[in-house]
C-alpha cells in the first residue's frame, strides 16, 4: 500500500496534511500518534468509510480512488470500536462477512472453519459473541478480517479496552500472522509499549507524518534514547 | 465482481437481518403491541363516531377495523423503517454498517440491499399482524390479497427506509427517535388516509386534505389497501414507485459516513 499526498479536512479544519508513505509487503508497521493525531481519519480513508479529498492510496497498481472494489478485496480491517453483532454467534458474524465478499455459503463455512482454527477459536464457533471476553472478541474480529485472505490488515487501536496480558497476546498474535502468512500490517496505537524495536514506525502528529523508519533506527538517529523520548523529541520539534 | 458475488452478498445481508429478527423475536413481538392497540382499542371507540361509506376498493359497507388495517400495516413499516435507519447510522447497527461498507461491492448496491433486508423483516411483522387481524378481529381480505400485497409492502418498506436513511444522514437535529417520531412519523401517519378516508378530511379542511394528498405515505397506504383487496390503483403505484426511486437515489447517492457515527464520535 502506498499513500501519496493524503490530505483531509473536516469542517474546514485540516485533519491530515500531505501524508505519504509506503507499507512494505509482509511487514508489521506501527502507526503511532496521540489521540486526535489523525489515525482514525487515515483508517477511514484506507477503508473507504471516508472519501478521499486529496492524494491517492494505491495497492500495487490499483488506485483506491479509481478502482475501489479491486483494492478493497485485498484489505482486511479491525476497527477501534466493536464491529461484531453481539447477538449473533461467532460463525454467523464471520459468514456475514464472507457473504459481503461474495463467497458462497459453502466457501464461507470452509474459510470460517480454517480461520477459527488458526485463531484457536473453534470451540467458540457457535457461541454468541456477547459471551466472549474482550481478547477473544478481538481475535474473532481478526479472524473475520483475514477471512478473504487480504494482503493488507489494518488495525485501528485494536487493544483498546483490553487488559495488559490480552494486549501483549494480541500483539504477538498479529506479528505471527505477519511472519506466517506474509500479511502487511498497519497497527494504529497511541501506546508506545505496543511497539517492538524492529517494527517500522510511522509517527503521526497533528495530521502530519513526522517519521517513517524502523523503531530502533529512529531511536539511534535521535541519540539512542528510548522510543518514548524519541517520540517526545519529534513532537516537540514539530511544535517548535 | 461477478453477478454471483452480488447474489451471495444480497443473500448474506438478508440472512443476517432475519437471524437478528429471530434472535430478537420478543422485541419484534412487542413492536406489534402498538398497531394491535390501535386495531382493538382505538378502532372500538372510534367506529361509533366515524361512519365509513362504500369507497373503493371495498364493494360493501365495512367495519372501521377493516378500514384501518392497511393503514396500520403502513404504520408498522413506518416505525420500523425510521427506527432501522436511525440505528444504521447512530447506534445499534454501527458495527454491522462498518463491516458492510468495507465490502468491495459498490456502496449503492450495499445500502439498497440493507434497506431491502430491513424491509423484509418489517414485512414479516406485517404478515403476523394481518394474521392476528384475521383470526382475532375478523378482518378478512381475500386470501389471494395476502400474496398480492407482498410487492406493495416491499415497495413501501423501501420508500420509507430510504426516507429514514435520508433523514438520519442529513438532519442532525433528529438523531434521536423521539425527534423523528414527533416531526416525521406522527405527521406522516396522521396526515394520511391510514385512519380516515380522505373525503372525510376534505370535508373537515381542504387545506389539510391537500397536505394528505402530498404525503407519499397516503399513497403507500392506498397501494397496500388496493393490493390487499386485489384492486388495481395505477395512481398509488406510480406515486409510490416514483417517490421510492427519488428517495432511494437521494438517500444512497447522498450517503456520507462522516455525517454519521460510523467513525466514532469524532474524527481523530
């Protein structure tokens, strides 16, 4: 996925300004920024919930602006707010998503079984989502996002509302997905502790992209201090 | 995308709506209390003060209960459509809508499919109501009428669903159901032929009569009434169909997720 000169205004206020980056195939990318930095807006644009105003998003040769269907076929998304139907079972939620991607019920059941097995959720397949804990719900959302085998997985603050252990487990799980299935991941967060030194870090602050490089390299370039200090230094520089 | 993809998507959205209907059947059953109260209590009191002459599509004198059944069918669809449209962009359906809108299929197709799915659930409720009216109150349209009214019910559901979506997306002041009830549902329902024939309204006030004629709900109710009694009403069909097309085009073409809560309370 390549973002070229993305700009977005909401009620005349600039939310994103000239944001450009390229996501490397099969790699984990952390989109780091405080609340209000523009992360959700960027996700809205990448998932077509918001219409592009300026710039373009491309997946390979395809443009989201001109070939939205072709691009959306290869994107899986996990939203910040719960997007599961709590009254329906886990498999019913997944089959709904499969149908939205044009899969036949048979194909959907097959893929649903495979993904639930991968996420170790098979025994929960018939359980209403309402009865699952927060960590399991997130994994169901990931299973759903992976159902159509996307090349790019977008996760918007997926650990919101989870306890420390669940957060760590979810992070490890998504990195495993990256390694095993060569999925490109963009993980938005405002929690620096969720980022590993080897992750590619995109720092978004007040709608502008301040950095786009591996976490350890970013720290070295700013004097070998921690990522927290690096982030603080970057945002101070931006404000100056 | 192939026609097969569209078909499976269409089926999947319908199935999800029916599953939700089944999961929440007690809520849907309680939604029938409102029209049944009108049919049993309101109609019992009102038939003493309102005489209904022989007017098409009826060929004989009818009871007041018989007269208001099509209007109450319209009422079920009206309430459901407005409530459904609000929940699509503001509360209960937000998660499902996010998933729906990230499908690779074209957005107009997805929204139309969703409106039809919500409409089909309203239609099930209408049929339950019609059965209760038949066996409980003795309102007995011809049996073939139950089949003939099906496309009319779906058309009315689509029209009112599109209106609901249009209002929910564009009129911020009406984002809660009480506002919609006071400013949309009640005026549409009372300024229509649902509860009283329009000739009565014409006698009472020509001005209100004109407003009733301009109200698309009037024509949807007449369409249901005529279809239920196996009579053709070209004017009602043409107006309901025309309004449905215009409202659907406006609601679907003008749908903007940023005017809803689909991305959360604020953009950040």
